[in-house]
C-alpha cells in the first residue's frame, strides 16, 4: 500500500508554510468534521468518496474552491477513524478566513495515511486500482437495472443515484456519532429497499399481497413490503449458493430495515462513539455484497450475457474500506 506521511509543526497559515519552504504536495491532516460546513450547506457543491471536492456556488459568503482532498486512515488497522488529507498547494488556494477555519480542525496527529488510490490518481498520474464500497453499491444498482432491461424485466430500482445524482451525505462518516450512523443506514434503506419497484416483482410472478388477520380475526389481503418480495425472489431464483450469499444478503437487508424502523419510531439521544466508523464499514461492504448477489442471480438469465459488467464489479476491484 502506498503511504505518504507527515509529522511536523506548522506555521500559522498554510500559505505561510509554503512560503517557508514546505513542499507543495505535502499533506496536512484534519478531523473529518471539518467537512460538515460544506456537506450540510446546499450553497456548496460537495463530493466525498476516496477523494473529494468542494466548490462554493455563486453568492456563497466564503469563496471556497478546494479542487481535491483525500480520505486518510491510520496504518493501525484497529483504529478505524477517518480523517481528511489535503496538500498544501490546494490549501493555499483558500482565502485567509477559510484557511483559519481549516487550521482550527488540524488533527493533533499528522502521521495518517492518504488513500492509496487518491495518491495514484493525484500524485503519481496513475489510474486508480479499485472503487470504494460506497461507489460499488451505486454501480451495482445501475448494472442491475441494465440487466433487467436486457432480459425484458422492469427495472428493479426506480431511481439511480450515481454520478451527479449521488446524495452528498452518502459516504464516509465525518463525525463518529450514532446520529451520523443512523442517517447513513437510512440512506442505505432509501437506496436499496424503499427504492425497489413493484413492477419487477409483478413480472417475476411474486405475489404483491399476502393473507393477514385483523384484531377481530378477520382475514384480508395486505400489501407486502418490497424487501420481503425481493427476498422471496432471491430464494426462488438461487440454485447453487455454497458461500451462503443469499442468506447473507437477506440478513443485511433485514438489519438495515430493522435499524431504520427503530430510529424512525424511537427518540434517541445523540452519542459520540468512535466505533461507528467500523460499523459503517461493515454495513456498506455487506450492502455492496447484497447488491452483487442480486446482480449475479439476474445474470443466470441467458439474455443477461449481452450486458457488459464493469471490470471493477466483475473481478471485483472494490476496497474493503
């Protein structure tokens, strides 16, 4: 893994650091919540994945224009904290007021590791080797819909959220709080469960209703949830599953739905908890594998061979963080 480290005392401003002879590509690491100002304000165009970008829209008080930054990690795999790494060259482009804002979030440690694929693309002029699990989820959704169209089925997902449609708060947590984690789980629920189209299940001959009884023991036909219909379709379609991918997909979908329901119906105090970074990784990786499982089941259809699978998903080339 490529590692670029920084550990030194810095001048009062990032522009001053350059003037004093620090290297232009020397990176400074910040607490991830430095991004909160931009993520939560619609006056900024903001993206965050392996790397990110911030652009102030016209009329925004702070004329922020940060063309690139990287997610940073600890080389100690037991520490799952996320930080933000920015080369001095790009910090220099910020206004003095914005530099002061970023300076206030500088991490007390400066020995973090930049994401290796960000280093390849921005510092070494090479192509990235893989995609993040956050991006892989969105890529699988688009591929699933492409396969559906190829085999004559309605699209499984009503909406796609890759590219410019990607939600700004879908990605790495910038604060280690339970509220941030619950918000992320809600995003997964909206992407993978609430977003399912009943028309797919009609074509797949999955019943949309089921027999139920009311409080007086009267029988009626109740509307089924789309998650339960997807689970039935997977269990009907699978023929050979030695690795238990379908049960794993079922498990994470139910966990996402259950966590979302608990949050929606319970008043909870926010809580600072660094372990949520590790928990988020588990959720997003298992969600990606669930999408992969659905796509591979669809690929069992003979006409699915006409759809080209991106190399990142075919091999696959997906980072586990």
